[in-house]
DNA sequence: CATTTACGTTGCAGGTACCAACTAAGCTGC
DNA sequence: GCAGCTTAGTTGGTACCTGCAACGTAAATG
C-alpha cells in the first residue's frame, strides 16, 4: 500500500519512505532481542529458585520501595489477583513481607526483606555481568548510543502502550 | 556499593571502568524495553485469538518454512512437548497443519495454512505499524544505528546464552 | 532380527494469567 | 451509628504455558 519510490535514491529520502522498511527491520530485530533475553533471563533466574515474575516483582519492590498490592500490580501490568499470588510466593520464600498500612487497615504494604534485597542484588549482578560481556565488543561511543536508543524506544513504546497505570519511570538513574 | 576506583582519574580510563556502569544502565534499559514490548505484544496478539507462544510459533513457521517439531522447538527455545501442544492449538484453530515427512515416517512437517499465513501477516503488519510510530521521532541515522546495535546485542546474547531446553542437536562444541 | 536411537505424544506438576465472587475495611448519607 | 457503596486484597475457577519423564512408533545400527 505504500509504494517504494525507488525511482529516487533511497538514501536521500526525507525519512518518509525508508520508515516502513526500518520499521519492519526494527520489528524483526527487536523480536529476536526480546526472545533471546527472555529465555536467557528465565533460565538464569530459575537457578536462584525464582520465577521471572517473582524476580520482576522483587525488582520492582526494591526499586520503588514499599508498594501496595494494587501499585505493584499496576507497575507489572498485571491483575491484582496475579500480583497477590506472586507476592504469596515471595512471602513463602521469605523475600518480601506484608506490613499493615498504618493509614488504611485494608491495605498492606509489600516490601522486600533483607534476604530478598540481597537475593535481588545477586541476581542483578549476575545479569549485569551478562550485559557487560555483551558490551565488551562495543566501543564506548556505541555503548552510549545503544543506551540512548534503547531508552528512546522504550519511551516511545511506553507512550503508545497507553494507559500504563503506574507509569514506570525508573529508567533514569546514574548518568 | 560497587567500589569505584576513584583513586584514578575516571575520564582517562580505557573503557574498563565505565563498562560496569554501562552494563548496569543497559540492563535497566533493556529490562524496560523488553517489558513494554512484551505486554504490548501480548495485548495486541490476544486480540487475534492467539497466544504469544502461538504467534511466535506461527511466525517461525512462516519465516523458516515447514519445520519438524524438533526444529520448531529448538527455534523457539522450548521443549518439544511444549512445542507439540502449541502446534496442537494452532492446528485446532486451522493456522497450521501437520503433513507426514516423506523421508521419515516418524516425523511430521508443520507448516502454516493459507489462513495461518494470512493471520500472521495481519498481526505482523499491526505490530510493524507500532514500530513505525515509534521510529517517527528518530532521525534516519539513529534508526540505522538502532538496528545495528540491537542486532549486535542479539548476536552477543545469542552466542552467550546458547540453545534452550529442548535442544539436543545443533550444538556440536568439540571440547 | 535385536538393540539402540530418534521423533513425537501424553501424563504429570507447577507457574502464569484473567475474571468473577468474596471478605474486610473505609467512606458516604441519613 | 448503621445501611449502603466503594476500595483493597484474597480466593475459586478456568485456561494456557512450560518442562520432565514415560511412553509408542519408526528408523538406524549391530
């Protein structure tokens, strides 16, 4: 439906024509990247007796501080019932605990335990080591560019993804 | 908490020190990106009465042509039993079919039906439109750079993580 | 031909996910 | 204060995804 104006030099086009082609390429590339990371993370995290969802929840709690269940669910794009069960599992394993919210006795604040925080840091260090290995083949310039681009892509996707309840904004950290 | 070797000048270091920091940043950025995409894909694909795994299988079959179950499982980093069930679902929905392998009567070749191929193209077009919208804010140069980097990251991760659970073949590493 | 190996399916167990229904607690209106 | 509604979280039910183990069948090997 979008005819490639191949009569002209395809490199000089003002970013209108190649957009489709780049979009296709990006879709495929991102697909690959996401799948590889997904499975790598899963296998690696399972070695620590955590599921991926549990690890994600723990990570969210470590980063965002104590959260109510609803907040955690929003942050994870999950139903509150699913979040509840994930928290159950983490409580059973001793990685988080529920404390009564002082201002609302219906609510419970969920926060990582010392053990949970330590476990998360261990896993994080492990995964970061993987990223580190991947980055070793890139020049510092390229690494910076990669970061910038990935963040922009995330921002764009997040904006479009629409009503993200918690609006996770934990992207910006050390410069 | 990581001991920064601050006794030295951090600006002159030959990319050894900043590597850690970049690795951390990459981990976080990739995390965000993957999550956003994951949920976006899930919601979007579910609108077509396909699960993500089913869509991934269909995509693999469309891209790679007819595959045996084992090949599909390897491609998806899944156990063959899981792949079998995913294929079951796709067969039930009429998106793929199994044909007997002419040279091996144990095996079955799985291939998309016309309907399955059409469905995949529809979904793909939909998802690509999303990527396209995301790319609109980037310059052509940045888009190219993003592609290159994402592919390199994928390559690196793929090399490191190796094949998934269901894979027994295709990894002859002679030690 | 018997054994071994490979392909795929099925049984089992556990995780993930949603919706809907439920309990408990807060908040309104009277 | 107590109905009645809303909100926070839990639980039941259902369905899917996933891997491991155990099969049946077919090919390969001796």
